[in-house]
């Protein structure tokens, strides 16, 4: 099955999927969608994802998958090894809760279209930064003790899970928005471990074909 990921180098939702694909050892073609040029709103892409958001994953057999969490869960079902979810149902619920804090309660408040709407309502750069940092800190304050209790190298246990697929891109975003990560030593330790892991390193925004070098 030839996989094609519609992605933008700096966007965190496709970054999650890149990590998942790499952890599963699945090669894929990279189809850039330039968010700064609003290519997500072009009909060519909107026909794939009616939400006009990335990622979309074309599976090569006519299916187009959207929503990064749904894509990661599909990957887990179709390619169960290496597992992104633990075996025990309570542990699985904890990993999914960690992922949901990022996917449901941090990222949707800070996404590009939200930033654009804040600008349209007259919020300036400084105000948008306060807004963005607020939601990242709220989520990280909840995640930090979870990682401290359950993590042994990664967010849950000693191997990457779905939680890391979500957490690491969110840490990247936190750094972009100059969030002070000092209060989150457990999260920082996971980010350090991920930076040394080849699947995460290959998925990093700077290593994407459409990356803009500073
Ligand atoms: N819940 C969606 C979020 C997708 C999403 O918001 N993607 C962002 C990039 S990280 C996007 O396409 N933004 C474009 C925009 O806001 O116009 C998912 O997890 O796939």
C-alpha cells in the first residue's frame, strides 16, 4: 500500500502522523500543503479533506483518512507492531487521555485558523502569545504529573506510544511560542529522549522536504 501524507513541515497535526509512520517503519510519499499560501483551502486539497485542515493520508487503495488521531489509530490497527498502545485497558485509557489533552484541549485553541480569527478581532501579536501560552500551560500542567507517574523514558513507559506522537509536536509548538518549559521537567526529559530517537528525528519539522531554512 503506497501511503501519501499531506503535510506542512511546521504544522503539528501532520507531525504526529509522521512520527507514527516512522515508528511503524512505514515509508510514505510527502505531499506538501503550504499553509502560509492557504493551499489547504484550494479545491485540489479541500476535495481530500472537507475540513480544509492537514493532515490527510491517502492509503493507495482509494481511501483518504483525515484527523491525526484517527489516522494513528488506523495505523495501530493495520500495523499492530510496534504497538503504540499498551495492552492493559486502563493503561490504554491513560495513553489516550494524554493524547487527548493535546489533541482536544490544547491544539484546537491555538491552531492557525484560531490565530487568524483572533487577529481579525483585533488581538495583536502580544495578545495572541498570551492566549496561546495560556492553553499550552494549562495542558502541560495536567500532563506533567501524568508523565512523571507513568513515564520511564517516554510519556508512558520506556517505549514510544500514541502519547509521545502527540506530546512531542506540542513541545515543538510550545518552544515556537516561547513557553517556559522549566516547570515541566518530566515533559522535557521525554522531549530529550525523543530527540535522540531516529523515528522522531526523521519526523522533525526541520527534516521535511518543504522545510524553510532560517
Ligand atoms: N483535529 C485535527 C486538527 C487538524 C489541524 O488543525 N491542522 C492544522 C495544522 S496543525 C491546519 O491544517 N490548519 C490550517 C488552518 O487552520 O487553516 C487533526 O488532529 O488532524
